């Protein structure tokens, strides 16, 4: 029986053209004869309101929780290489790491490297972005989902990764596989796509969500909830 791979994407009504362009690439580059690939597409726009990032990502996790491996994308992030599924799963099998992010030097604070083999290394960061996440089913079993107390945007990915690390499922809080950018493309990192959250709103949300993050880091498991 084939192992199941889940691919989740969160979008909104804010930029449909971006979603349309990226979802085609995501589906095409996720085709696999080796794995049984399932998709979860979540629109965070609900009438006049919006699901928080944590709620939307948890809805992905809920729909994909029967999968052995899970890849989560924002709608402006997509796989640009059909070999991405095998690349991350093979890296997991070799390193025993259950979680990888896509952080980038210059945007996130690079603090070092860890070598597992001469050809397999990770870059380590002091902070992170949430455009992409790789998880195994063990993460969902031991850590659950994101804490849904986070307001709208900010710290939810950092808190989730910190809890995965606290559970002993990855060696560093925020780690990125070498060559991730050869397999994953993030338009958000090019600063060419306008955000639906202003700079001032982000600053306000960071101040609100920082105490929630600090509480989040004290525990390991949170149920996968989205309402």
C-alpha cells in the first residue's frame, strides 16, 4: 500500500490571481506514482470575516491528518520541482527530523549550520517564516495542531515549531534544508506581492501575540481545532 502524502494550501479572496497561478504548479509538481497524494485547499475568507492563520492551517491539518507526510503552503508559495516530495521525505528518513521550514538568509536571522552527511545539511535560524512547512504524522500525533488563540497573524508558526522541537522531533527550532529554494518558491520573499495586512497592523499583532507565543512554548500538545 502506498504511503499517503498530504498537500495543504491556504488562500483568501484577497488575491485570486496569485492562487490560480500557484495552485496549478502545486498540483502538477505534486503528482507521484510512489505516493498517494491528497490535497486540502482552505479559503480563509468566510463571508465578511477571516479565519486566523492558525485556524486555516489547522483546517489543513485536520483534513490531512491521516497522511504519513504533510506539506503546507501559503497561496503565494509553491513547489517548483516535481522532486520536492521525495527530497523532503528522503531527508527526513536520513536525519530523523520530523519538521522543516523555508527560512531565508537576509530575511530571517541565520545562526549556523548542522551537517548530517556531507551532502545533507540544514541552515539554522533564530526566527522563522511560515510560507512552507514539512511535517510527519508523528508531529500531529505528539504535538497536534497550532494554538488557535493567536489573533489573525503572527507567531503561530514560531510557536508550533517550538513545540515540535520541545517534543524532540527536530534538532533546532527553525531549520531549513539546504537547497530548499531549488524545490520551493516563495513569492512572499521577493517583496513583489502586497500583503493584506499593513505594517502597522503587523506591529500591533506582534505585540498582542507575543505573550500567547510565550505561553504556547510551555506546552507540547494542542488539539487540532479551527473554530
